[in-house]
């Protein structure tokens, strides 16, 4: 169990690094997917090894996957909208949207 | 009663692939190669799910992540094609801080996992089959979340269409 949790933690950290350092918005979204996967591995591991109601962890993992899919669709739509307006999707420019 | 501390060679192979490809996703300069490595990483995570006796999740992972989300990413990269050239730097000035934060986070989390001993280990036997049980649970105990998440998906679909369509002017 320790191995699986450690793998999930390292995967989450890699995703965190990507979110912090990417300049391309699509890169940030891809790193977010890595973080989601780390969390999902945790849910499934706890479901297998720790006392719970039957299959609660896997059920939650399914909902995580669904919400991640919705998030990716919305996020990429927003990215395309920004690209159409500014011809650029670097995160440096988003400060313009402050008021 | 086992804490699953014995892992096989398949686990080591899969985790090696996951970590290497995950690192490639966040570090490569070419964003298109990043997307391809993301596919490899998500596929290996599906293998980890099979090791954890979550066959349905593994199938869903391959179908939704590898089949839909990664393809969506690749489409978006191709539509924003002049953002993917090698001359544009893909990382911002926070690289040092990012390495620091993520390494600290990883080390502290792993230490925390190692020190925690309050978990009560129990081997579940999924004799009926995971997929059958999941389907029954979705239609009985988790009916309301299931319906809510379908409404969420519908809203996300409509929202994506509304956001991405061309303005009529």
C-alpha cells in the first residue's frame, strides 16, 4: 500500500510542478490531469486496502474522472476563446482581465 | 490481512513508466510531445488500476482519458498551432520555486504516509465482480450523485459549445 500511495504522491507533485511552471495554458491543463490521476490512485488504493464500505473509493474515483472530463472540455473551450481574441494563450497576458 | 507491501515487477515497471512520462509532460519544450507522453502516462495509470482490482475504472480511464481528454488536448494544441513552436519558452520564471515546492510536498507526503499507522488493513474480496457491484451501487445508493453528475456533464457540454462557437456579428 505504501508503494501505491508514494507513487500517487510523486505523480501529484509532478503535476503541481507543471501547474506552477508552465507558461502555456494547455500545459497547465495537462498537468492538472496528472494531479487528478494521482488523487484517483489514492482513492482506489484506499478502497482496496483500508476498511470502507464496499467500493466507496472506486465510486468516488468514477466521479473524479467525470468531473475531470467536464473540466477539460470547459477549460479548452475557454483557451480557444482566449486564443481567438488575443492570438496567444500564455498565462502572462491574463492580468489584462483584472479590473 | 495484508498491507500489500509486496509489489511485483509489474508495479515497478508501470510506476517507472508513469513517473518518467509524467516528468516528460511537465518538462518537454514541445507541447505536442507533452500530450503524447500524457497519453502514455494515463495508459500506465490504467495498468495500476488493474493491479488494484479496479477493472471498470481501468476501462473508463482508457476510454475517457486516453480516448477523449487527451485527444481534446491534441486538438487544442493543433488549433493554437503558433503557440507550439520551439522558439516560445514554455516555462515561466517560477521554475526554482516550483522545484522547491513540489519536492518539499512530495517528501513530506511520503514521510507522512510512512509514519501513519492508524489504518486498519483489510483485504476485500470482490467475488461478485467489481463492475457488477459498481453498477448496482450506481443505480441504488448513488442514484442522486449519478444524476447530478450527468446534469453536470450536460452543462459542461452546452457551456463548451456556447464558449467555443463563433460570434455572429
